[in-house]
């Protein structure tokens, strides 16, 4: 079966997941993003690559941060951006997902940026739309959040250069995390030899080793000599119940403190996809400390999203 | 009407017949095989040269969607699909809308189905009122209205005490209970097998022990109550092993597997193919192989279609939100033949799993071709391959993971009660 993200020539048609993307395409996105980092620092922060194109932000699940960064990225490429918060609109009136897409396609959308609470939603839309439409998955259920995975990879490359020597630890709720899945695929595709996941069994999916990672339940052992630490957000509703007894106990075992950080390499960087729960998965002294690169992640995220949109829109050089 | 089916290969598993000979039908029944009965003059002769003449298939699970869910399918469409698939008797689960928990509903369904003169319909009654798993349905009344057994379909009985009492009550009446073993808490929100594929696709998962834990509880209750229980839609290797042991112990249990589960696995979900969203979920390759082996060694008594027509809109959804199930009546024979070929099973042994054995489980006089038996007959070409297409399916449900597959076995004629109810275009 053909990879649903690629067209017949093997070019990127949609960005649905990192899994299955050829390494060259990932590298090209990261290289293109590097050229856009300069744009975002200029006085006039716009390039005309997507002039006349319409980007529809379709958010079936609430999000402020991700939607905003996509909006900024599209505007810096001179696209017209339409934001639709569908969680509160047509879906509640009984319209099906694909009806919504058909209606927007009839309004001559060029690109759909889709966030949806159910895994596979972006794949469904990508299968459905005509070939001149492009779909960017901005997060589907627990499955994938490829632009986040790419911006994480960009950040790691920016600070650490060579993936082939890196040890990376991803900590926390892997089970429900699309961010973790996308980053793990990015790292294994880019050649990181040592990717670790750290968390209690209740927050690790069955057979997670099959993704190419090593599993640690003890955080200090898992962090030993790593170059990169990625802390994941723990959703409120999962802090108390059958998965975890309390936020406090989670912090005690898996919260990143200065003491635990000391197990990593002295120049290790600390990342977090945001929004952070200070005192739950990360201590403020670490979040605000010199090793944290959490705000640069956000900045790079705009350049990475510009890169993805420009490549899909056919305007990238 | 007298019909002679000549030149065919007669395969009648229950009576250990597999030979070239003619079959004679008169007055709705089998009149004889081999030489014509004295004075037999055929009104119609069917030339079955190169074809197999077998008992009509008996399907232990086919949803007809009436009453209440006619937008998915109707009796007309599905009973015609049945005979187009060579299925002449079928059991329909009680998960209609409303569920089959009242005698009036059962009588109406039986009457409406009988008026079609297509496949015979055997309703399964609801074991609990409204299938809610809390109060017993009126089993004796439903039995008298025509229910052949009692089932929860896919609805759970979360309270084991209710299940225990339901089995005791069924044992009192001497009726059998059909249960699909699945722990409702472990299965909650799950849409896929808990394994590498669900992990990769980020799908909420159902662990295999959701089946074996429920199976353990059911078997303990069978041991305590002596109730005859038919276990539906086994999906795991561990479940097959438990049933094997239970049978060796002498417990009065039988079991079936769905035809899709014998051929497909979690790997077939690929990029979220909603046609592979089934109940129970498609499991690992190892589980699938165990189902194939269990079917071959008789641990699994019968293969069924678990026919579940779903309208296309309900499948055009993200995987987890899509309606589960697959259309199956017209694929039961091809999938049985495919299994037999892949495992090197003799044709008669394979057909037993979809004819005489399910008939025995249902307790009906069907699934064989001895003189005097009802003339429910399936005449098919075992060598022809048919490519599955939406347009080629008679069922209103076009939802099948096998679209585009070329499957062996083409039904040419179906007889129900001695009348030709389906005839393929030549």
C-alpha cells in the first residue's frame, strides 16, 4: 500500500505522521525551516511563497498555542488564513466530518490544518480530498503530531548537531501522547541510536519497544548520560484514578528536578511541548533554568510549520 | 416441484458423502441421491457438471437490521444476500432496535422473514430485558414465540451475579445461552487489539485477556450450572486453548469464530481502514493462526459470517468513531473455502463448519442432504474466483475488508425448501 502522505512521485502530498516519511523529506523540512528562522527575525517577517493560497485551520479539539503558531506561519508565507473552531460549530449540528471538509473544499481551500480528538482523522480527510488539496495533521488523538515532532527534531539538531551520537529520553505519559510517538519516529528515522522512554507501566503503551525505544521505569537510571530530555504534559484528568494515584506522587517519581537532571550529561537540554504543569512534570527551577530550551522550541515551531506549508504549497526552493 | 441436480459432486459432511452423483428433490425435501427414486419425473433439471452440490449454509450470526435499523439494511436485501451466498438458514442476534426481548417482536420478525420465501431465519432472544444486562428477559415466553437460544449479542452483563442467575434460569428451561466472552471494563473505549499496531496508530486498545477473563467466568458458571453455552466470536489463541480444555473436561460448550477473524489480523488495519473495525477486534497473527488451527481440529465448531451491514457514512469516519462490523453473508462460503485451501483441509471437513455443525448447535433440522431432509441446497463452482466489489454484493452493506480480493467459490444455485431461490447469471 502506498504511503498516504506521498504522491506517485514520492513527494510530500500531505503531512500526516512522521512514521513512514523518508529521511530525505525530514531533512529537507528541517533545512527549509533553517532558512525561515532568519525570516522570523527580520523587520518585515513575510515572504510571498503562499500568496493567494487559502489555509484553513480546522480545530475539532480546542487549542490556542498550536493553532496560533500555524496561523502565524501561514501569514508569514502570505497565505490567507481562516480559523474554524469546529468543536463548537457544525459537528454539534450533526454534520459529518467529511461533509464539513467538502463544504470547505468548495470554498477553494488549498490547505487544511487539522486537529481532531480521534486517531486517524487526518488520514481519513487526506484520503477523501482531491489531489490539489493538502492536509497537515496538527494532532490526531493519541496518534501523531508531526509538526511538533519536527520542531522537536529541529531544536535537537540546533543544539546538538549530530543525531548519530545522541541519547534522548522522553519522560511521562507516553500512552496518550501523540507528541511522543511523532518524536520517537523522527529520532529513529534520523538515526539516533539511543531513544529511551521513562514512565510507569500505566502510562506506556503495550509493545512500545517495537517503536525502537528502550523502556525505563526508574527515572534516574533512564536519564543517565542523556543529551536530551523531553518532558511530556500530563493531562489533568489522568493525574488521579487508575493510572496514577496523585500529581504529587507522579512528581516525586517522574517530575524533572535539578537533582534528577544532574544524572544527565552536564550540557543536556530540557524540552517540553507545552503547556507545562509546573510542579507536576517539571520543577520551575529546571523549566526556567539554563538547560531549558522550551521557548526556543516555540520559535522554531513557526519556522518548521512555514517549511512544511511551503513545501506542500510547492513554493519552497 | 421436482428437481434433479445432475452430474455434480455431492458433498454432504454429516452423512460422509463426497462422490459424483445426482440429487433428487421433491415436495420440498431430499428425495434421494444416486439413482432416481421410483417414478421420479423432474420438472426441472439443473446441470451441476463441475459444480459442488452441498447442503445450504447455516450461519450462526447474521444481522438483518429489522426491526428498527432499516437504513442499514432490510429483510429483503439481506435475505436475498443470504441465498446469493448459499446461506439457507441463519440465526439473527437480538441487537435490533428495539431488541428482541418481547414475543411480539420475535413473532413479527419470523412472520415477515418467512413471507420472503428466502433463507430460514432463527431469532436469538435477548437474555436480559432491553439487553441491559440487569433483568432477565421472559425466556420461556420468548422460546414459545420462536427463539432458538438466548444471547446478549455484543451487550455486556457487567454483574457476574446476573450472569449466574441467567444461566441457572436458562438451564431450568433447558435452553442454551450464547455469549461472546469479553470483560466490559477491559474493553471499554477500545477499538483495536492491544498490540504493536494499536500502539503505532494510537488507538485505544482491548487486551486479549478481556476475552480470557470473561471466558474464565463463563466456564466457571457453566461448571456450576450445567447450562449449555455457545461461545461466540472467539478471537484469541488463549481463548481457543481454554475452550479446548473445557471440552476435554466435558463441559457442555460449543464455540464459533467469525470468518473475518480467521483470515485477517491487526496488520490489516494498515492506515486506519475502518472496514477492519470489527467486534471483537482483529488480533495478532498468532491469534489468527490459532483460530485457523482451532477450526481445523474442531475446538472451534463453526465458522460464521457475523454479518453486520453498515451504511457507508458510518464507515466514513475516523477509525475509532466508525461503526464496527462487516458485511459477510456472501463471503462466508468463499472465506471457508479459502481457509480450507490454505490449511489443506478436505472440502467436506471445511463445509461441516458451515453446515451440519452449526445446524446441530442451533438444534435445527438442516445442514445435511439425507433423504427426507429439507431440500436446502447450495450448488457452487469451487474453482471460480469472484472479485469482491460493492456492486457485486446483494447486501445493502458494502462494508467489507475484502473489497478487491479475488476469493474462491461462486454460488450458482441456492434451493430453500426445494425451491430455487437464487440462480447466478450464467
